[in-house]
C-alpha cells in the first residue's frame, strides 16, 4: 500500500510539473518545429486533464508565475465549472481568479471577460467577477473609451448596473449634447473636431484621424503623449521609414525581453551604429527587473543557443533568441562573476543572429570548465551537431566529475513541445523549466527544484500554497 501511495504521489507531482512547465512556455502559437493547431490542442488537453484530476492545484497554478495566455485559460475554465469547486475552497478560488484577472494586461483581461459571453458562461460567480473587475478599475472611463465594444458586451452579458454616465455612453447615444465626464466629452467632440482627438487614447484616436483625413506623420507627431511605451515601440519602425516622424521612445523603460526582440529586429548595421545606446538600455531594463524581483547570484555561466531554430516562427519571430539575449543581460546584472558561451560566439551580444546548427556540447563543456557555481542553459533542446552531445557531456559530468552536485545546472526552454505535452530536455540529470520571458527567471530558478524530480509532492503543494498566500495578501492590502 505504501508503494502504491508513493507511486500515486509521484504521478501527481510529474503531472503538475509538466503542466506548470507547459504553462510557462506555451502560448498556443506556431513554433519553429510545431504548428499552432498542434500547440493549442496539446495545451487544451493538458488544461482539461489537470482541471479534472487536481482542481485545487489547477487553480493554485494561477500563482505559479505562468504566462498570460494560460492564466486566461485557467480563469475561463474555472468560471465555467464553478459547481465542481469544493465548498472549503470556493473563497480561495474566487480570490485567485479575481486577483489573476486584475494582474493581467487590461486588453487581455477585457478579452477574457468578453470570452465569457462567447462561451456562454453566465453563472453567478462569473457575473460577480465581471462586476468586481469594473468596480476596481480606477481608470474605468479611459477603458470605456479605449475598449468600448468589449466593455459594452461584458456589461450586457453580466447584467451590470452602471454608475453615472457610463451606461449612457455605452448603450445609448454618445452623441448627446454634453458629458460631464471629461474623456467622454472629448470622445464626443472628436467626432466633429480634429483637434479633440489628441486627448484620446491612441488606438481610438487613430481611427478618428482617418475620418478627419489627418496626414499620418502629423498625427503620429502630435499623438505621442497619448501613446503607451508598447505602442511607441510598435510604430517606431513605421515612423522611421517615413523620415518625417521621430518617436520619443525611452528604450530603458521597455520590458527586458520585449526590448531584446526589438533590438534583434534591427539591421546589424543599426545595431553596430547604436551599440552603446542599446547596450545601456538593456542594462537599465535588466536592473529594473532585479529591482522588482531581487536575484543575487555568485559565479554564473550561461550556455546560449543562437542556432537557426532560435529564429522562432512567423508568429513568434526570433523569440527563443530574444529570450537568450535578455537572459544574458539579466544574469550579467545579477551575478557576481559571469561568462556567456554562445553556440556560435558573436563579436558582441548585440550582434547575435540565428544561424547554423545546434552544437550545445562545445559551449557546455566550456561553461562546466569555467568553475561556475550555476550553469544556465537557454535552448529549445533540439541539438543536432552532434545529436545528444550535450546529454553525454552532462551524463559524464554528473556521474564522474560532480556526483555531489556542487555545480547547479538548469535548462531553461522557451519552446513547448506539443507532441509529448512537455519541454524537450537535454538530460534527465538536470531540470528543465519553461521560460517565455527572461523576466521570469528568478521565479523559474525557485521552481527548478521540482522539475528535477527530487522534491516530493508535499513540497510542491506547500510551494503553491505559499505563492497563493502571497498573491491573495497583495490583493487584500
């Protein structure tokens, strides 16, 4: 009986680790080796399997640092199956859903609530979650203008009673004579006055600029104070091509991985010309990550994959390479002593590009020989030059040279493998964790002890319970 119970616990731990790892890396989009359909089918199956067998831990995965795509899926599936929640966990599950929804980027959170209507989820808890989300938005008038269609659909679906002028603005005629809410009034005026559009959210103003036949360069020049950092980044290239508009963009304020992807999208000549500016921006962004999630490391070596498969796909262009570059800067900022070993060494990190075959064994040998306390490998795990070369290096190192495991080795994989619902690993002797963004690395280093199979299920459950406690505490503060 003891053996049977141990086996049940082992299966449960393996299932949960596999699920959380998948939710760290998979976004249901096409990868270099897998199409989008296979990705979505695989991740949806995993969600249904874990929900059906481990509902409490499924809900608690919301606090495990998983990506936004999978947080949204968990929220929707929990709200659709609320009747299956055990009475003693209803309060915790509701609090997790509410906080996770609040933590999502606004556009994704509104999208989740809109999917409640599309999936015909309209129970009491889903209506309460929608009502609470609207009530907690301090900038609700801004969101009502920017996401007007979504907010209107959500309010109608959940039968929400809207305060003040919000109901009139959404459902009746926004062309009424005057609004007391300043932004609603600017929206009304902007349909008649071209000047008024420059006080509206960029995405709203963009459509009205076309209506007023405002020249693109004039519009982009004047609307910049209403643009978010992400919007400025998205239009940076287009603005540069017009040669008439200069977007005022502080690169150091961009999220680290997003900044790395932007730099990789630039021609090599531009990266060389602006090397110092881009380098300082990456350092600044890395320091900002560490300010939010402190990480102090000793002697660190990184094995970074820049082979052709790191070019990603049409939907996730250069993302694996971008994660590797961002991780390079983050580890450099967090470590007391740091060395990087690329599969094809560049003159400098900002000149990196995705090409060549995947030889992980050579840089891994160099990294292990550097005397590092921690070796971090960032790769999709598809090595082919030679096949299984890194696996053999790791086997010999663990069994012959470092059986006491004095050197910690962690494989961070930014790519989900839809064929076996997991991440391709390099060797069973080291843990493999999912890593969609380099910013998640501090969380993933903490999670790695569960991925190598040494920690029992009880420790994983305690880890998730503590993450839930921290998440709900933040909500109540």
